[in-house]
């Protein structure tokens, strides 16, 4: 049973943290994934990095809380940050051959995920 949660009823910077914090838990069921949150890579700290060493696949996720329900802009901002800060650097250094980049935008009960270009 789940009761109503008001976890996102906080200041904007903390709203993004709530959505960011949920994802590692949701993704942790994969035993073949190494999931790291808020890890230093490139010129900053990416929200989530995932590695599947056996398949040499890496995933970088950046989460944004959308302004005024503009989920498209939130995804674009997240993907641009991945590029600008070179968050894929650590994945490359760890030998990942294929890297997927996800920009994730959330606003209240809505979410959009956009796959970035390789």
C-alpha cells in the first residue's frame, strides 16, 4: 500500500534531486549493471552512470526538473549538459564501446526521456 507522497512539494532545486534519487533504485534490479550516482566524470558530476562491462555498454543519464511543464526543453538542457561537461569520459576510460545518453525531464506527474545522439 502506498499513501500520498508530497516529496516534490519542495523548492525547485530539491525537486530535481527527488527524481534523480528514484532512478538508481528503479534500475538496481539488473545484476549485470554497475550503477553510480552523482559520480565525477569529465568536467563535472553526472547524475547517473551505468556500465555493463560484459557487453561494453555505458549509459549516462541527466535529470532536469522542467520549467513550466516544458519537458522538451528539459530534455534538451539535460542532453546539452552531457555534451558540454563530457560526462561520457569515465565510461570511455572504463572501456565502454557503446554509450547511450539519456536526457530526462520531469514535471509533477509527467516525465519525458530523450535519447541523445552518439
